[in-house]
């Protein structure tokens, strides 16, 4: 698959339960690039041929846990986007005009908190390492920080080395003349988490702080993954 829209996730989960392996393309920009190189039209048949010619490493195999978490995280991101837009609009208004937006802002704040709690609860059920990380980082009770952590571990792959993991979040120096490509959503989640862990505002963050937080999360996730592999199956 090139993308996994939220409305198709139930279908993808059903395929997984039937034993079908499901993969999706990590970067949609590769689709357009490969289409141009192969000189194929933008059509369903053309896209299938394009996908077949893209290297396997650019695809991610998904699990039911990932899809369930991803759907909630996408909803949270959408709410956050609306919230930020409303806040920006409010800043441009006079104090009297700003009052009209307060009910809408308050409503979204409540929805964000409710969705964050759902994400935190689900992460605790689906990822054994999650509760350990919450305690290790000292963020239990901080619902925003716990949501940010849930978002990170949903997308992090502990089988990848730390360098690739940090590159995914943009913690690298860009090559001169090239655009820096990374996940902005995950970087912002890391920033929210790091600010909470260090009890500072996001504007006070440094790249070193972010990298240290990510390293702690990655290291514990990797230990957990290796521990599961080393544990013999019970028969």
C-alpha cells in the first residue's frame, strides 16, 4: 500500500487477522519520484507497477497494535492542528472578539485530554514496555507527556540502530544544499516529552536534551525487544 487512510484501517486489521501481511510506503515522495523515472501514468495500474519497483526497505510491515494506535494518534494530531489554528486566530483578535472563540477552544482542550487518555490507556495494554518507560522517565500522571511517549513508541522500531532512529526525528545535520527530511510529528512529540521530563518549556529545549531523551526511550525499548526474543516460548 502507498498510504493507510484512517477509514481503511478496519479493513487492514481484518486482513491481518486473516494472516495477510500488510505493508505501507514510508515516504510518499518516493512514489512520484519512481513514477517519473519509470515514465508511468498516474493511475491505479501505474501506481501498482511503481510500488513493485520501490526497494523493500522503504516499506513498513504493520501490526494490529500499530494500526489501532495510529488511528487514535492521527485523531489527536487532527484535534491539535485545529486547536493551534484557533489559538492563532484568537491572537489576531481584540480582547472582546477573542471571547467568542473561548468556548470552541475550551471544547477542543477537553477533547484533546479525552483522546490523550484513550491513547495512554491503549498504549499501556498493547506495549509492555510503555509502563516501564512512564516510570523510568518520571511522567506518571502527566497525561500530555504520556501521550507523547505513546506516540513515540508506536512509531519507533527497536530493531533499527539509534542513528537511524535519531535520523527519523531529524536529529542530524542536513547535507548542504539538500532539504532535511524527517518526521515533524514525531519530533514535536519528542519535544513535548523532553520538556516534561526536564520540567522546562519547549522554547528552552536543546537538541542535546532531545537526543538524550530519545536515547533513553530507544535503549529501554531495545532491551525489552531483545528480552522478548531471548525468552523461550512456553509450550
